[in-house]
């Protein structure tokens, strides 16, 4: 028995090292330029502040030059708290430009610094995730496996390691709110979610179901929901009456989220209705009309309801690839808060639905998975032949090899795998689902982790092959 434990620990150490090395290589090899637009918008804060024009922040970000390589940023589209974080993190880049007169984002180190903005938040996400796991499972929560699942997931690879996006801001505060909810610290629960909502409105997809799960009295319920909107309302008022409105209209508030939410529709007797609204309403009604949860089951129900609220958005709406990070910690927690044997089923299901999402993203968001994503990074310096058009994508490569095949079928297949996998995961992860219904899988946890890492390595290989 002791030898088996030592053998497993040796394999786990190898997997941890592999995961860390691969993650580091992915991080320095790919970069989607959207992060640089937001970086430049944040750096403009210091120009506005020292020029005494802070009220003109959004005006000054109209067609501002990112760098000589990356052209201009059209407009700032997020609420101000997002840009303040970017301003603080990228103050060193602003100082470099101020004293050198050169564009910081024309240099690889400047690009990597800009991309690194999510790393402190990701560290915090993992710490809070582990804390929540220990609240639910105690010492049985497997910290090493938690880190391995997180690091080997497509839901981290695309949003952070490839795109370098920053939904980790919102996600950290969402998890802090969930942690407070499970611990019974209701005031902190509301405060953390109020902060999260000021960054991105995704927080409400978790906050509202959690409130409805606990509160059945209407007055207390609406009081909590209203309190969770206070920071967001404050910044909306500031943006409305303090900042000069951009000529680009009001698109700078909330980052076009409403467009994505209401894009998916179905025919009804009075025309059409939003599929997201219908499904999210079902989630809310389920939480409100469900009998109160036992205190000892609060943790697992809080995680499940959080995932369900986010899943209702992802399976019914058009979403950006970077947003999928929001699902990751709840997926890991739902898997690892089960017995060792049950975890393997959950790991396979999550691997299946995330890989389906990756396939759909390759086809639909082809402009993300192209040569440009690699050419200005370390991978570009090493492999780019300077002949391939920077717009050449994985989608183009597949089309060239499958002449006559409608490439959009792969998008439909990948999306179907994602939706079907999410729905089955919701069934499997439900706290009341009987465990005897599922087979004991004849595979090891480490073999599943290897498959997950191979998916990431293969995807990275496809991106690099585009440049050759």
C-alpha cells in the first residue's frame, strides 16, 4: 500500500511539473490583441489624470494608438473599475513610455507584462477555491488534484494562456462571495458580489440564484438583491454624470453583454422570446421554490447552483471564448467534492464538454486561433516564416484539407458536444442524483489528466503549425 502511494505521488509530481512547464510555454507563445487594447485604455488613465482631464477618460480612448504594431483601440467599452485595475497594473509600462518615448507594447516584455494582469487573480481564485473545497470536504479535499484539474483545463487554456483575458477579476470576487455564503457571512456575501458586479454583470448569474436558494421572504430577498447592485449603480451614475460621454454612444457600459444575452431567440405566439431569459427563469424558480437546504449541505448546493446559473447563460447565448473561465472553478469543485471513484466520471464529463467547446471556438472564432495570435510572441520569433498571412487560421487549415466539406458542421458538432456535456454534468453533479446509477470506470485519474494535457498540447501545436 505504501509503495502504491509513493508511486502515485511520483506520477502526480511529474504531472504537476508537466502542467507548469506547458502552461508557461503556452503563456509566452500566444497572445490575442484584445488584451492590448484594454491595456492601452488603462494606461490612458494616467495621461488623463496628469493632464487634469479625468472626466474625458472615455473621450481620450477614442481611436487611441496601442502601439506601432497593433494600430488603434476603437473605444473603451467597459465600466470604469475594469480600467482602474488596468491602470494600476500597467503603471510601469506608462512610466517606461513617459521616459523612453517608445511604445511599451512593441516589446515582448511589455506584451507579457500586459498579459500577466490576470495571474495574481488566478492565484487568488485557486486559494479561495481550495478554501471552499476544504469547507465542504475537509481534509479529504485533494489540493494537488484541484491544481492539476485547473491547470489542465481548456477553460483555462483558451481564456488565459492563449488570449490573456481578464474575467479573473470578476471571478475572484464571485468566489469570495460564494465562500462567505457557505460560511454564513451574509454581509460579506453581498459586498463581494457587489464588487464583482461592478467588474462584469456575470456575477448576477450566480448571485441571484444563491439569494433565492436561501431567502424565501420577499422583503429580505429584494433587499439583498438591491444591496448587491449598489456598487454597480454607483459607477453607472458616475459614468453618466461625471465622465463626458463618448461619441461612440453608451456602448462603453457593460461591454455589449446584453447583445449576447438576447441574440438567441425562439418563436412564440407574440413573435420571439429570449431563450436565456426562459432558462435562467427556470433556474431562479427552482432555487426559490426548493425547500430550504440543510446547513451541512449548504456548501455543495451553493457550488451546484452557482454552476447552474452560469451554465444557463453558456448553453443559451453567444459567448466569447474568454468568458468560459467562469465555469472552471465550479467544475473543479463539483468534481472533487465527490468520492475518489466518482471523481473520474466527473473529470471525463468536464473534459468532453470543454473539448467540444474548443472545437466550436476553432471554427466560429477563427480570428482568435490564427497566426496573429502567435506572431508577436516568443513562438512567433522562433517559428514564424514571415510568408504566411497573419490571418491564416486553424479553420482555414481544416478547410484546405477537407475540400468540399462544410466547415460549419464542426461548429455545430462542437457546440452540441458542449451543450450535451454540460446538461449531463448538471445531472451527474446534482446533490440528489444517486451515485449507484453510474459505472465504476476502468481508468486512472492520472490517465484522464494526461488526456486533458494532450488536448492542450495538440491545440498549441496546431497554432504553431500555422506559422510554418
